C-alpha cells in the first residue's frame, strides 16, 4: 500500500490532458482561404482590366479618326496621336516613328498642307467600325499627293483607332 502524502505536500494529481487548439486551426484555415480568394480576385481583376482604356475616347468613330489625323498630319504630335489609339495597339515608339516619317516626308516639299475628306463609316457592327478617308498633301508649288486610308475603330470607353491600313 502507498503511504499517505506528507502533511507539507499537496496530494498528487495527474497532469491535465492538453487542450486541443481547434479554434486556432479553424481560424487559420478560414484566414488562408480568404487570402486566396482575395488574391485570386485581384489577379482576375488585373487580367480583365489591364487593357482598359484610360480615357473617354471619341463619341463617334469618325471623330476618333479625324482627331487622330489632326494629331499626326497637322500637329505632328505623337503623344497626342497616341491618345486616340486603343490600348491594344498603342505603341508609343511606332506612333512616334510614323509622325517622324510624316515630318520627314513633308520637309522635302515647299509649304506642304495636309487635308482629308470627311471620314466615312463603311461598316459598323456593334463595337467595331471601318472608317475610310483620303488624305491629300498639297504644296506651294502645286504638287499633290493622295493616299486612301482605312481605319479599324473600336468602342470601349468611347471610340478608339486600332488599325490603319
């Protein structure tokens, strides 16, 4: 038989079973799931909106083309011209190169003036339109050059020039 404990010591007790930390584990799982959902939503939003236009665009397809032509041929301002180009086609270096090409071409003539026929919508289906015009350069010594242009214009937050042919 076991002798009774000494009067100075408390009676022996078995250690309590450790408490399970289920609440902490459940909270951790819920937090991890919430973070995954938020991160997934953020990635999805980025992929959806990365090609979004950063402006209002033109009210009509013909206005987008006219504004683009004015920026390229009259103002010869690549930065302004790129403001009328859709984001999927906007390449500042290519636009600047095209404006520089127009400047170089015009520099070879006496007092060149550019004008174009009123842009005309040839085909429009929903959010896409084909617009045509004829650009004419006239010089002081009565030389004339003409070029037919066809534009593909798309509507997102307004109308934007996406292709010139």
